[in-house]
C-alpha cells in the first residue's frame, strides 16, 4: 500500500512515570493523518483519572490532581480511544505509549494489535543514510531540525501534533529516497529498532 493511501493515527500519552507495570496514563491524544494530511479538526484529547497520583510527575506534564478529579477513567473512554486508533499508530518513542495502551486495553478485555511507526527510528534511518551519525532524536531536537516552533511541550495533544508534523515531513524525505510504501517503511522501522543504537529509554 502506498503511504498516501494509508491511514495513520499519531498519538501521545502523559503518564505518572515511566514504569509500565506501576505507572498510569493520565492523558491521551490522537491526531489522525489521511493522505498524509493532518486532520486537526478530528483530533481527540482526554484526561484520564489514575488510581494514584504522583505529584513529582507534575513538573513534566503540568497536570494537577485537581485537573484529574473529574476526569473519566480509562474504562469510561476506552471505546472512544479505540475508535481513534484507526490505521497505523505513529508517535515519538511510540512503543512506550503502545505498551501502556496494550496494558490498559487488556484490562477491559481488548487485545490491541496494531502496526506502529516510531518517528525516532525513521529519523535515525534517514540521518544514517545521509552519513550523519550525530543525531539528536529527542522530540525537541527533531522539532528544531524541522523548524517546528515549540508552543507548548509536554501536553499530550501538542506533542501528538508536533509528532504528526515531523512524520509528515519525514515522509517527504522518504519519498525522495524512493520509499513510498507502507511495507518499506515498516521494514525500515523494524531494521532500525534492532540496531545497537536503538533507544533503551523513552526520550523526552
């Protein structure tokens, strides 16, 4: 399938921490992409009430306990979130988000099985192909590289939108390299993931 014919959903989460087993999702956002266009008007965002709140995480996401007191639980919005996950899931260090979502959906009796594309791995492949081995793969670094202005970081919807913009620009560079099918992009992601450079931690 050609990239232009595929549907993508660019996602981002805010969590209480980085431990998949112990930490919780507190915000979810999704920006759909179709025909390589960002469907901003169809973007979805919700806070999610955790069982426990970690105040120390507030310095990263700015979401207070009061913000979450009246938020829905994941179970309350699981169907809505599932409906947004149409097509291939895309994001920055998206495997982290995917593992969290898989855990949560499993609790509701749903097995999440989707292809995922990490914009970090695409960027790594593009830079190595051009001979550049000194790569800043943080989302800030990638935004700077592509001239995307940092309006409001560590908000799930803003970060999903930034990641979607980066992905859109990456697909243009991939096309110039003769890569224009989903199969080829997934192959690049898989190859990059298992190289020694692959990130062991989520990059912020």
